[in-house]
């Protein structure tokens, strides 16, 4: 029973386009979001600030070569773009994941981890491990007969499912941390008001909404309770489709308010919300003649990029 | 069989079974990847540890009092002290990261020396962007405190301000 549910959850067959569209949208969005990223400034920061995290502990100190960082970030942005369009796909995805880990992780080694960039890195790693370049690629258009299709397969479902799961777990973790560190007292009007008012001095919020809403005890209380409930609902939302929609809308609205009231912008999380949109339906409404392709006949880690001609593999068995 | 008809529940189980049998190693690796990602995510969530890019996402999870204590950097110029902000004056630092880093240095072993070194470096970072600001004679780090109450505006000065560390122009040039 559990095994069957596990299989159904992670491995229900999907089309190659289902996963490929996540690659196109995800890498395309990340390319646009991180286009202004410039890590070269960290080479000017004193080693006294170097507080490495995660795999960065293997480095003795901060990077000192601004030109090298400049080259790496240009390479990363190019790899994000080529991943999105599917040019030299496997190499592009691996480069995007590896350089994304380094360039997005580097600033977190200088005193504080910002939790904005963790999920995009996880998404890039998952895509690099998957067969997301089996459809909708420039490589495919250049190399193969456009009539050749691949069949629906379990290999195209689990990467999207895993990315969606990790995205929702981000919010569940945030809700759980509030209860673990603050207890039920976190959900009081006093606490919420202190967060809103305190950020007026310590950050630069784009509006004075925090100060305005803090005048209402009722609103502060409501926001505190709603925040924890919406964040904790992310766990059951993994399994209940109707709740998932409500939770995602609630989380999105919450992050918009955080941006307006606290000046903390979760822009990279847009790619997480995009994972839940029915891109395949949009794609098929734009190109109604396209149809579910047939699955490739080689394992997902294979370097082969050619496809078996259209056939019904199940009937062959 | 049409794609719509294939989506009936029984057929899915059959299809998954057939597919996984065909590609046993890939199937196992996929399960391993899923379990690995979920395990680290769950461990970090439950324990509060951080294994970036995973994490426990503890932002704003503490209880906040009606007083807010913070560190602030002021520059001493010919016109007196001016408030300096992370994003604007000390790029690539942003305000939150800079203050957290300074707090960690302050509480570390040899915190005084580390803070002095940090301020000298921040002065040099400021100088790189000096075209937009006034030249600094010194950089001062203060611990500041506000009593929070509705109706306060963000530009209001702190109720308390204590000098923590200071770096002068000579210090910064000596450490260059």
C-alpha cells in the first residue's frame, strides 16, 4: 500500500514536455532574475568577514580574483540561458547547477544566510539530474527528425514532483521554526507588531504599511496566526490538491506583504510558484497539433540523445 | 489507447511497473535521489541545522520584544555624523547581512580586533563608492535601541546609542 502510494506520487507517467517545460520556464525565469547578479564585490571584502557555510568550508578564505568571478558569473548566466532553450543541454544543466551553487552560495559565507537562493539551487541540481532535455530543445531540433516522439514515462514526473515538494517544505520549515523557537507566543499581536515596527528601522521597506497596520491589534493578531497556519499547511498541501491551491495563493500573498512591509524580496521564489502552473496545458493550447510523445528507450543517465522512432512500446511487450 | 484513457488509475500502476522494470538502475537512482533530498530537508527542518542550499528557514522565528536593538554604522564627515546603510554604502553587503556579520564578530574571540579590522575594510569599501557620498574622516559602529510603538516613523532617531568601535582614516590607510 505504502509502496504503491509512493510510486503513484513520484512516478505517475508524464510526458517529456511536462518536464521540459519546467526546464524552459525555470531556467528562463532564473536567468532573468539573476541577470543583475554581481559577486565580484566579495573579492574586496576582508577575510575577517569570511564565515563559510556548507561546502565552502573547503576554501581557506574568500575568493580574491575578481576577474575569475566575473568569468564564472558570465558562464553561469549563459548556461542558464542555454539550459532554458536546450542548447548543449546536459552540459548546460550541469554547469548551471554547479556554478549556481558556488555563485549563489558565496554571499552567504559573509555573516548571514539569506534563504532566498537555496531553492533555486536545489531546482537546478534536480534538473541537472533529470532527463529534462528530452523534449523542447534546440539540440533536438538540430539533430533529430521532428516527427520522432518519446513516450510518457515515470522519468518525467519525479523531478517536478520533488521540486514542488521541496518548495512547499521550505514554507513548512519556516512555520515549524516559528513554533520551535517562539512557541505559541509567536502568534500574538505584540510579536507581530514588533516585527513590523522593528523592520522600519533595520530595513528599508518600500511602504509604510507595516507602521500603519501595526496600529490595529486585531490585524496584527490575525496576521500572526494566519502566517503560521498558512506556512504549516504547506505539508498537507503536498497531498491534497485543493488545499495546495489555497496554500500557494496564501503563501504568495504573504510574500507580497513581506516585500511591501518588511522590504524582504523573495523574487527567486517566483520560480517555485511557477512549478505549479499547468504549463503543458498552456503549451498544448498554443500548439494544439502537438501530442504526448513516446518515452526514450535508454536509461535516464545515458548520454545518448537520439530517439527510438514512434512506437507503442507497451504493446510490443 | 488515447492519452486521456491512459490516465485511469489502474493503468498508471501497470505503466509504472513496466517502466521501472525496464530501467531498474535508473529507477533505484531516482528513488535514492528523492530519499536523499527529503532526508536532508527533514533533518534540517526538525533540528534547526543549516546545510545550504537546504535549511531550517528560521527567519523571523524568534520572539520579539517591544524594544529593538541593532548595530548601526555612522560616518564622521566634515558636516558631522551621517547614517550609512549596507546596500547603499557598503556593497556588496546588504544591511541585514552586514549587521549580522558585525554582531558575530563582536561576540567572537578577539572581537575587538576583528571589529577594528572589519571597520577598516568597510571604510575602504565605502571609499570605492565615494563619488556618491561625502569623504569619511572616521567610521563609527554604534549599538542602538528603539522602543517600538505604533505611529513611530522609520526616520526617528534611536532612544539609545552606545559607541562599540571606531576606525579613523589613518587606521584605514595603515591597513591598506
